[in-house]
C-alpha cells in the first residue's frame, strides 16, 4: 500500500533531522526570520480575481490564463522547484489524483519560477500529465503576495549543488511560498492554501472537497 502524502512529507521531515546541526540551524533561522515579517493578509484572498498571466510551459509554448479558464475551473499549485523534495512529493500526489480532477472538469496547473528546461525535467521525471508553467521572475507569485527571498540560504543550497540563479534565470534567489488556489471559470479565487511552512502541503483530497463544494 502506497504512503499518503502526509506520511511521505512526515517521513522526509524526520530524515531532515539527520542534517548537520549547522544546516538545521540555518534552515530554522531563515524560516523564523521570514515568519517575523510575513503578513498573510497581504496574500491573495478568496473572492479576489486571479491576475491574468501569460507563461511558458515546459515545451516552450505560451499559455495564458484566459486559455486555461476557457476550459473551466483551475487548480493552481505553486512549487519552489524540482530541487525541493517536499514539492516533488506534493506534485507526485497531485498526479495520482489527476483523473479525479479531470472528471470534475478542473484543469490542474503547476507553477514554478524554474526555466522551461528545468520544468521539462520535472515533468518527465515525475511523469506529469498536466501543464507545468514558468512564472518568470515570480511575476504572478509577486502579485499574489507569496514570494519568499531565500538569498540567505545561498551557501546552504550550494552545499547541495543547487544554484537557483541558474535554475530560475535570475539572481534574486526568490521562490514562491508553496500555495494552491482553486479558481472558478470566471477567474475568481474560491479557495486558497498558503502556508509559509514549506513542509506543509495541501492534500489532493482536500482540493477535491473544495471542488465538490464549489460545484454544488
């Protein structure tokens, strides 16, 4: 029997306790610093209109919010990048429930600041059958109030061989707070799950419950 998303996330979190003390300290200090200034009221709220966007998918084709909404409601999930194991767990579980989203007429879309060639690697590695879009320079994430500056973790990332400036095509070292938005066909945000704790992710079953409630 396969593990639930919650169990997988908890297992990886437990493994991270084996990281060297200096790495654990850097992670916790950086997160605490962010939480001290983060204001959730400034993030996108249910009832707001989703800002329009044009992004590039993993194969280099432009995709607009209008073209996606013309097909029906959207579930947008923002992830930090393929380098993030928590993100990989979350998108893999979304893929496992893709048929259930499709059966409800909802288009699942993953959004990352990583360049298309990086997103193509993500899509292929995890056999994703839904669009993976590049939010270049976190343009949409910034409008939604979900951008996190990880520049304080450059040395930590380097120790793992991670170069966000190369993966994202800029030197900002910014990533989105992991977030999921359910958007109705009129472009109105109906539900949000925005948690500054990168170890916490929306369960796909909860997203399906959102959709069922919206369609009643």
